């Protein structure tokens, strides 16, 4: 019985759980990220063809797993320069609050690393 | 009392003859513009981010603080696409093997107005000025920047061209084109918006630029420089 409660609580509290957070992350991704990173997160957004540095594909598991959640949070909040990447990735820390950035990080993890994440 | 009735009757006759009633310009603007553009400040606090998803076009409730009157009147008579891939996030994109591209067939064509309608709508919109006080605090004054340095700044140092075009053949597709910005927008608006886009629109998808006032003014001067060479 305790195990069932523990698993239920873990599922409800996990940032990667499917639910309101995930939907929020997906909506925010559509609004702020797809222009460059693509509607499917493959890095081929509508702006990408003219960009001097290509946006990261968020569906490449290996590359994305090389980044910690903290790094993803930081690059969204403070921009590409904060992790020695391109300044074409802007800092969204004034536009988005921390809860929203966390929701985006959770969505990125879904895109890269969960089955059907980029649908 | 008779005078009151007489003046009411005259007003009614006048409105019948001209087709206008007292509230007609507002009604006309609401009818022509209101289905896509916000004419009053949205309740951002209540709607949150979902407000952006319900938008079809930029809000116009501060049009008189934003646009140049002569540009607005001309645009309404001969509109052209300001957002090359449509207005995000409702933009219609086509997913191809080479990446996302604007779906030309789904891009909304702006309504084209007659000269008289354009004039009437422009007059009405230019009176929407809730942020005059805020703009009066902006201290931009026109300066000069060399095209070479301005281009480097816009493209390489600030990365604005990821989303915005500073010429027809350079820059991204999601943001509004900027090679017409100087003729379209009031200089103080450009400056104030660049300093803090969120002050104008909490749901803007323009990131807040991390730059000081001098750097903002240089960018405005660059938009002036490219606008004047167009």
C-alpha cells in the first residue's frame, strides 16, 4: 500500500509527468521557440534557413542528454552567451518566469527523450 | 426645449445624410479592425499567455503612440506583409524536409481600404494614445550611424536578424520586417519598445534586449539609416 502511494505521489510531483506542466511547456515552446527550433523541435524553424548558426535540434537524444536540466534552464533564462553558445539564442529571463522556464525544460526532455515526444 | 428637439433632429438628419452617427468611426473601426486587432488593452493579468494564442494580429489600442500617421493611411490603402511568415504563434507554417516554411496560401492578406475609409480609420486609431506619458520620458534624439557599423551591430553583435529582416534578402521570417520601420513607427516608440518590450506587451515574443540606452539608440539610428536609403 505504501509503495502504491509513493509511486502515485512521485508521478504527480515529477516535473516530467504528463499533465498541466507538460501542456504549459508545449504551449510555451510553440509561442517562444518554434520560430527557430521548428514546430517539431528539429532545429529547422522558419528562421533557420537564414541564420548564421543553426538552432539546436531538440529531438537529438544524445546531444540533449549531454546537457543537464540546469544548463537548459540557464540557456533559456540567460541566453546562448551564458553557456558560450551563439548570441542568436536570446535571454528569455525577463519574458518568462522561473516556473515557465522549468515547464520548458520539462518539455525539452519530452521532445528529446520520450517516445512520441515531438508529435 | 424646442431648440433641444431641433438640434437633435438636425443631428439625426445629418447622420442620415452622411451615413455617420456620433459613434460611427468607432463602430467602423470595430467592424473593420476589431476581429483581428485588440482595440482595448487585453486583460493580460486574467488571460495569461493564452491571450497571445487568441491573437490574430498586433494590438492597436496604442496605435497613436506607435505608428506614423502618414504611413498608416498609406498602408491601409495598399497593405503589404509585415510578418513574412504570418503572425506568431498562429502563423501557418508548412513542415518540409528542408524545414518549416511559410505557407503562402494560408497567409492572411490585410484588408485594403478606400482612401476615405483609410483616412477615417487612421484618424481614429491615431487618437488611441494611452502611453503618451510613457513616451514623453524617452530621450532618443536622432543620430547618425554608418551603415557598415550599424549592419554589423544589428546582425552580428545583437543577432536581431535571427528574426527580423533589415533588407529583403537578409534576416529571419518570424518577426516584423524592419527595413520599413523608420517610415512605419514613431522614433520614440522604437526606442521605448527596444528598452522594454514588456512594458508595451507582456506577451510579446520579442526578448528583452540586454543593452543600455546608448546601444538602443544606435539600433534606432541604424533603422533610420536603412529606412532613409530604401
